[in-house]
C-alpha cells in the first residue's frame, strides 16, 4: 500500500486486562496524539502488514448487522465518535478474556483518510488487538553506569489480530482486509469469525478458490465413483485443470468442462456436481468470471498430481499419462511401467 498521501486522522488506545485474572479494563478518555516523527512508524505498523488480496464482508447475525459492523457504520457516519465507539469494542474484547482464547493486550483503533482502493480515494477504520507478550530491553546511562530496563509492549514488526475496514461496499457489509493468527473458537477463528463476524467477500478471489476446490473434489471423489477411471487418469485431469487455471485469465464453465474432460458424459457430470456442491456449501459459482491470480497460486498447492502406492512409493505425474502403464504380474502383484527418454 502506498502510504505517501495516507493520513491518520485519529488514534484511540485502550488496555484490555485479563478478566479471568481480575485484571482491569483501562480505557483512555482522550485520543492519542503522537509526535510527528512517530507517525511514520505508526502508519507502517497500521498498514504495511495487510496484503490487499483476500477480502471479507461483515456477516449478518440472526438477520441483523453484527455489533462490530454497527460500530463501524457509526464511526464512518461520525468520525468524531471514534473514541466512544472504540471503548465499546474494548468492552467486547474484555468479555472474551474470561475464556482462555484471549489474553490481555492493547486495542488500537484509528480513522484513516486518503486510502486508495481500486483507484478510488476513501477513508478506512483500522482495528488492532496486540497481546502484551513482547519484552524489550533499553540500555540507559551507557557512559556512566549502564542500566538495563525491561518492559513489555507492542512489537511493530507484526500483527496477529487486525483488520482494515474500507468505507466502500456498505450494502454488502463493507470491504474488510483481515489478519488473524488467533486461536480457534468453537465457531471458527476467534478474531475473524467469532469477534468480527466476517464472511468471505464473493469476489473473483472467492469464485476462483471455490471453483478450484469444486474441481479437485469432483476429480477425486465423483469421477471414480461414477466412471471406471484409473488413478493416473485422475492425476492427469488435475494436471490439466491447474494448467488451465494458471494459463487463463477468464473462467468459462462450458469451455473448462469441454477442454479438461473432453468426454461429454464427464462434462455433464461436472455440471451436475457443481449444482450439488453449491447447495452443500451454500455458495453460488458464476458460470463465467475473471480468474484471480493470487487465488490460483494459493490453491495450486492442493493440486498435487501424486500417485501414492502403499507406503513405499510416491509417483509425481506432470505430463503424458501414456508414459505410465498399470499392470498385474503372474503372482497377482500390481505394478506400473514408467517410460522415459532420459534420466536427470
């Protein structure tokens, strides 16, 4: 993110104690006003850690906006309410420290302006919860009598629980970039799903990830149950699929099915499987959309063309399936023949 014109309009900070240990919730009554020389470091701390590639929206809770979504809207409508609304967020976090999922830490909230989002200049709200588990050493009076001072605080080089909420797509639940290295709660990640109540934004990243997951599931589960197909043929379908996703900018369901599966019966089965997949996962995958390069790279790791033989061998198949032949010897032992031209 280009930070040149970005401006931090206001910062609130509160200390959220561990309620289970009877530690207090200490809330500031004034906004933080850092010196000019510190603002550069704070801009980097608040913004540099977001990747800007995978986005979320606030989900509805029982048909209504979540509490954090409501607080977000209040701040965007009235930026002067940042301090009072950040106190409400601190109270919500304090309640979570009664469990062992969240420990004490500092809550930072800031209102940011001049943020560029898809060529549009908008404002944003940053929310950061930083555990007080980093120890720092400061050396004083080095020439006369060196003294070591130990303290705990926030390390500027990382973010564990943070989100950047853009003032756009309000009708969809805002556009949210999130960092979540929190523990797992009963209903998902503590920060992302349980506290912020986020769901994946149904953009090209989401659609690309879904159709790649659908394809892998179809090849690995539906194909062998419906058609007589060897494992090496499954590997080739996976290899064809990932090459399609890597080399195409636009996805077309009809074009993909015809090109990858060739057989009209398999292509038809893929379309039927897609409908069942959408029902099972409560998603809707458009028949055509632009492929997201970052999603392809991320999902490509699950498209491994690996043929596993007992616990003895793993065969990686990346090309012509005619170069590998399955057979059985006179004793009934299964084997593969591998043909090649040169060894490296």
